[in-house]
């Protein structure tokens, strides 16, 4: 190689110009002859090789004012670099190097610029492919597989299966992995708490597919479903499913809103809602029914017991007559097909017959145990029977002696002091001058009202009202001529058929002159009520 700074063929235009040109041509001929012979013998003088300036990486990066295209040998990397106008780069940096690339531009990428698949292999087996769904041949006539322009990362492998595993050094046994198996099932297996694992995936063969959720490996690890609330940033448990203990015979437990292992097969810390239907015509029950209210002359058909093992139905007959249903075994072990009037029947299938699991509702002729409490009130018997709350009553007397009753529409303030009230607030409830009965039935009502007048020539009438409507006879004082004296006592006695939540008041109407009339003294007037049917 000639150094241009030392050797140049110059043509001089002199008197001997032609002679000089001839000499130069002769010299060039001998040089070509010498080098041709040298190559022919395959021996190159090292001194004739092209030599580049050398530098370490530090020295190379410190060069300033480099010209684009300049070359240098990097003794640190043992590679040739050239200056691209911005950085020193290797001529091979556009390739994917086995020992990694350096000084890579931000726009660099690995892949293809035309519509062909990018295929990464190991042992000449395709492990990863990238490209359009159509390019990879993965378009199928099934939902979600039809878009030819969807870009896909396809994990391949050998023997028709593949896997994608993740590093998890703290997992002692079960490393996290997505994988497929030879049955065409796709699964996820992952580590949990170092030594446990979970697994989610499909299973089954021959069009008998299933989805499995597995947790292990001691047997008592729970599946826990939680919700996240951004307002307090906390996770709150909704539902958990787990085994009852670390044993091969452990039974399943399901807890809703329990926060810990359920105490039964199903534990619900909260309300429970089931289906309820009012049957307006003959009805055949199925899995969509639970409670059925019968309020007309209809019949109920139960499904076959063998196909509903363990299922429960609640049948409430609100009519005054027995109603027909499919055969069931009542509490006495006798086959029955009737629901008694105004009763509720619970039935459950044992896989072969329907069985009554309630004490009422059957037309059984067996006796029913009746008991009384300390006040001789008829209550529920030990067999679970329910009874009418008859002979349960209450008594109140007045404490108000100042309300002027000589005004139309005035309510008598007679419910001041409660003497007794059977069954707490379950049957009677007082609010101001009103008494509410909580159950339908027949009631004996008695009121005794003692009056005092401050003025003469007054006259009043009294009458029981139910929900604002007058009921029964009128009690009247008559025309009273004197003042500052007791007036005749008013006695109201009625037996009324009332509905649940009916309100009872005693209303006064003025029939004479104005003037003050009030209850004569504390406890002088009383109101008594008893449920008799």
C-alpha cells in the first residue's frame, strides 16, 4: 500500500517530459511484476498490510473533531470502529451479535420489515414466533380467532405442546408456568408462599371439558375472593372456600363474609335471599322455586324426588281450606297429599320420596303438644306447632287530666300508664292516643271514661274509631246542667274483627256549649283489650 504523502507520480511538462513519463511507466511495471510474483507464492510481507491507528475505549471516546468515516482499532474490545458522524460504532453493530451489541441507537430493533414471521429457535425447534395472525397461519373460524391483522406472539415447542415458565427463586418446589398438555388443555401453575402451589386450567378429554381451581399442598389452604375499595385502600374479603383441616378426609367449607374458616359446610355472615312465588293457578315446581304462597283453590305438583335429592320447598297455604299437592310422607310416617288450611309445609327430597320436615301443614291425625307459659298463655309446643295468640290482652289508664275534650274530633288521651301488655310489642303497640294491633283477629275492647267539667250546659259523645272510621255504639254524657262537678261515666264495649296494623282511637264530638271538660283524675279512666280469636 502506498502512502499518498510519500509517493506520487507527477507529470512534468519539461523539455525531457516524454523521457520522465517513460521512466515512471517502467518503474510501475517492475512493481506490478514483483507484487504478482509475491502473491503467487502466498507470502505477504506484514509490513505491506494496512495498519490502523489504535486506541482504548477511553481514548477513542475522548477523540474530538473526528471526521465521518474515520476508522480506528479498539484495543479494549479488539474490534474495528468507525465514526458515523455522532458515535464510534462497529461495522457489525447492525447485526445481532452473540456476545451482545453496544452503543445501540434508540430506533434499533430486532425483527423483520416485511410481512414475514419472525422465528426464534433452539435446537432448530421454533420456540417463539411473532407476526400477524394470518402470516403465522393462525386464523380460525371461531370467535376471537378471525382477525387476520391481529399481531400474535406464538409460543411453540416440540411434540405438540409448549410452556412459558417464570423465574421465582423463592419458590422451593413449584415454579410458575403456563403450559399445554397432550390433551389440548391449557393450564397455569404457580408458586404460593414458597412451598405451596395453586393451579388453574382446563382439563378433560373427548369434548368433556372442565375448568379446575386447585390449591395445595397441605389441604387447608383457602381460595379467597376479595374486593378493593379505593376510598380506604383496603382489600375486603367476600368469600372463601377451603378444607376443614390438614387431613386427607377434610370436608369442604364455604364462608361468605366470615374472614376465617367457616364453621359449617356453608356459613353466611349476613342475610340470605331465596325465591318466593305466589301461585295464581296450578303449579308444577322446579329448581327455580323455593317458597310458594297458595292463596286460591289450586294444586301443587312436586318434581320427581329422585332428581332433586336434598332439595327443599316451603309451601304456605293462606286459604281456609286444605289444598292438594303431590304425595309426601308426613311427620307420622303416613303418606299425605294435603296442606292444611292456614298452615305452612316444608318438604325435602331424600332421593326417593318427599318428606315433611315441618310440624304443621299435614292432615295427620296425630296429637299436637300444647304448652303454656307462666301467665297461662298458649304458646308454641315442643313439636314446633304454632297457635293463635288468644286471650292475650293489655290494659292502660290515663295520666292526662288537662286536655280539653269538649272539641270535635278530639282523641281521648287514655293510654298514659301501661298496667300490662301480653307478648311485648308483638301484639299491641301504643303511640300517643292510638293503639295498634299487630295481628289480625277478633278483639274484645272496653273503655271506661270518668269526666270532670269546669262549665255548665255541656254535652259530649264518645265512639271507638278504627283507622279513622267510627265503629260500634255511641256513648253520650247527656246535657249536663252544672259545672265543677263529675259527669256521668262513659262505658264503651265492642267486639271487633280487626286486621293486622289496624289503629284504634276514641274520638269525642261536642254536642252542647263550649267549656272545659277533661278526664277527672290520674288513673280514673281505663282501656282494656283482649284477643279472643
